[in-house]
């Protein structure tokens, strides 16, 4: 069975046909990864860094073909595609540094004390080791940075884990080109073929086959709550359950304090509009809910004007288009919900216009569960409160989110500690006077949050610290020095930062 992809701007079927991987092909890919796992787990950080850098060079050589295909399959403008390509290749370089540095393994040594009373103390040493073959699901909205060559792939390889990737069917051609470039880099670096495997297919069967395969030790997923929860349950129901790290989106609520509204309400409206329409709203960090104080009429009028005058952009596939339309129709049908403004759609066969609805705080509370559901695309729900105290009440009732923002002047932010405390309770990233769209990819980033934003709030899916998802802790007691991993050997031949007898040492 084969399938093709479409250009969302023209609706035309693109050249190239992609075969859906059979159950046998998925199984062979997973088995190939399992065969490579023993080799990768014995590679040094320096060797893994070399692999990542070689892959980055291979992707750079294939840049023109990849960029051309991804623009055709997504409708993204050139600037967006070029920037995302840089982020993808930059990810390989960033994780090469992490692998080479080696401190991410959290090497810890507690020396023996045979004279301790009442019992002697044994020699204990601990570090993180690769978990094994990892299944990766490519995201639809970031076909480069979060897909076949995205951050899950780079972090898993940096940890010493081979990967089997399910390419997203919306950009199968892009995935194929990326996969070929990565496999070329793997071969050039002298690593086994099973280091990286790509499978393709529409529907659920291919993904389910990866999650349930006994050789797969962990899974990374970026997508919808429905899809992520289904795979999470599947992973938990295995004879040997495995961790499934699903990032499932959120509405990323925004709270705007009154002094800022009075001082620069129209300017805020322009910035907010830019955030909800960035990438046509196809970001998991899109601010889909806005809480305003009373007296926000000028801000609302400006926002309505911007939305009404806007022209919609393409969305990634027909499924997203249909879900957006049904989601906004559901919101419109609710008691007390009014359409503040809706844009037009021009120049895209598969697209969505910007749309913002407005509701009072009382009507929001009465229908909180439905109004707080994510509608993926260029939309937002504006909740006009009767008093600022309702911000804290609203925040207290939110389920897990990826991000949330607090906007205000310096003087009023100083008095917003209680609200900030509530934001910390339900989100993975608190932002002040900015929007959660646009991630600064670095060691201190947390792109995660409590359920249902993710299935595990202890980890991030973007940023260098995401590498720890693909490892498990291993303790060595009384093991002779010659048998220990180099990272834990007494001479520290790799020069890794370690905690020795309770003291962090370089």
C-alpha cells in the first residue's frame, strides 16, 4: 500500500509515492536497532559526538533538496524553512557538545570505607547508561526540527541509543530525504546500519507496531492528546511496559494586568495577534487563551481589527484543517461565546483563517472544560474578567500546560506573587512580558509540563537536558576498576565532571 503527499497551498498531489511499511518491515527495523544497541552503548562520548557531527554535515550537503521538498509539503515560507533547517542541523552540533562533555551521565562515586562502624561502607559508583533502542514519532508542525532529524533523534543518538523513526505522513518526502542523509552520515562515521532506521505509513498500524515491539525500550511522541494518550496506554499495557514521553500540546494561557492594558493595550494586541498567527497557529506553544481585566475595550477593538483584516495561511494537512473548523464551531455554539473577529482565507486550498472568540468570566467558568481544550491553529479564546482576582482563581483550576505568560508593568508584577505561584503549579515554563511561542533551545529550557501537556513532567522534549529521557541509572558496587566504564574509573580517563564523595569535581 502506498500514499502521496499534497501541497497545502495548491492542493496538488506531489511527485513521489511512499510505501507503507509492513509489520514485518517495522519488526526488521526494530531488530536492526537492537543489534546496533550493543555497539552504541560502548561508544565514548567523543565517538558519539563525531557521529552527530558527520550526520550534520551530511544533512547540510542535502540542504537544497530538503528545503525544496519541505516547502512543497508544508507551504511554509522560505524564512521559516531556512530557520528550521538551521535549528535541525544546529541540534546535531549542540548534542555533539553534550556527548563530548559527558557530564550529562551524572557520574557519582562514593569510595569505600572498610573501617566504618558499625558496618563497613562499600565502594559504590553510579551513572546514567543508554536505555536501548528508541522509537521516535515525527511531528507534523516541525518537519525538520521535531521530525525525522529532530531533537528526539539527536538526543537519543547522543545518549548512545539507536533510533527507529516513524516519519509523518504529511511530509513523507521530506522525511525520506532526511533519512537518506542521516543514514549516509551513519555509514561515513563507521556506525552500524541499525543506528538509524526510518519507517513510513499513514494510519495507526506502523506507530503501534513500533510501540509494541519488544526490542523498543522507550518512545518519544509529539502530537495530539488523543494520539499521545493512546500510545502511552499501549506502552503501559506491554508485557514489559516502557516509558513513552508524549508532548501533547496546550492552550498556554496569558494573563494581562490592568496597568499594562491601560499603558499599551493596543501594542499588546498587535504582539498577541502576531503570536497566535505565527506559523498559522501551528505551534504547541501558541497562546490559545487570553485573560483580560475589565476596561480592556481598546485592546479588544485593536485585536478584532487585526484579525478581521488578516488573510489565512495554509495548514499542514486536511486533518488539521477539519479539526480546526470543527473545534471553532464547537466554541461558537457555547453559551455566552461571541465571535470577536474572523479573518478571510485566500491563497491556500488547505488552510485556516485567524479567529478569536470572546466570553465573560462567568460563562467561562460554567464551561471551563470545553473552552480550555486546544484548537490547533490560528485561534484564541479571550476571557474578560470582572476583577483581577479572578486571574488567580482561573489559574488555580488549569490542568497541565507547556507554558503560561504573565504580562504587566514592573510595579504591578511585584505584587503578582500569588498568581505566579499558581502558574508554577500547572505549567513547565513561566514567561513574563513575552509569549511562549519561539523556544530558546538551550540547557535551561523546559518544554514540558504536568499532564495532559505531557505524560511525564520530569523531562523536557526540547533542549539539551532532554537527553536524560533515553537513559537509566546504573549502580556498580565493589566492581574492580578495570571492569568499570571509563567514566567511573578512578583515573577518570575521559575527564568527565563527577561528584566524588559528595563533592562535585571537574
